[in-house]
């Protein structure tokens, strides 16, 4: 079956269309997800979200909800899932597809695994338009991807393993960053002591 049979797939908001015109006061202020918010490893960082001023109140469809999957529509086509309450309510621009899973048919974690699978990623890269570095895909292409519908209990096993693996990778990444800082400080301290003649 196709992904659109298990989830709604839409493109985020074309933000240029809702910006206030010259001499028009903005109606609403939102926090906007941008490309920097999602790194290539698939971590969502909302601390770098941008402020967006809109000429009108926007539809709820364009804001992140728990269980949503965002897919970057340009290389490297990273997919992330909204897992925490603190990640909800962010405006999603047209650089991303928003995949909202029908939970009676599938689990978001299973869909996320499917989108991150190497064979799916190969399909995405092969069907992108433009150069390999700057190629784009459409949300319609994502909706048409063929996916095997497994029983819910099996989807849950795959989804849980994926989330555990991602958590481990995230912790290892944070540890590596902290270790780099520690090692740099250690070398600086040794250098300073040598400079002082100790």
C-alpha cells in the first residue's frame, strides 16, 4: 500500500504568502522551524527556531503535533518525529513535508523507521529533481511511496527499537561533544602550566 493510505502527507506553509505587506501590522507571532532546527543525524533542536510574523491567524494543520513526522524536502531529506510536548506548536514552512499518521492504521515510529530505511532513502535520492546536492522531492512523492503494513504489535517492536537506537546515538553524540570540550581544556591547562615553567 502507499504511505498516503496510512497518513496524511502535506507540505508546510509557504511563509512568504502570509507575511504582512508593507505598512501592514502583523496579526500574530509564531515560532518557525527552519533548516537549522533539524541536523542530518535526525535531531530536532527548537532552540534555533526563528520568529515569524504573520498577517493572519494560521491553520492548526501547519503546526507541529506530537507524533508528526517532518521530512526535509531537499538533501539530505532528513526525517524527524515530534516526540515531546515542548516540540509541539511550531510553525512548519514549505521546506518540509508534514506526515500525520492515522493511528488506527499505523504507528508514527514505524513510519519514521520506514522513511529512514536505506532502501527508502535510495528511492528518495533517485527521484529528486535537480542536482544531487540540491535536489528536491515533493510531498506527493512521499505520499506515493509503497510501504508494507504490518500488524500493530510488530510495528511497535520496530518503532521501539528505532527510538532506543536513536536515543543511544544522541547520547553518544552529546558525550563526544563533552569529551572534546574536556580534552581541549585539559590540553590548555597543561600548556599554561608549561608556560609558567611548572
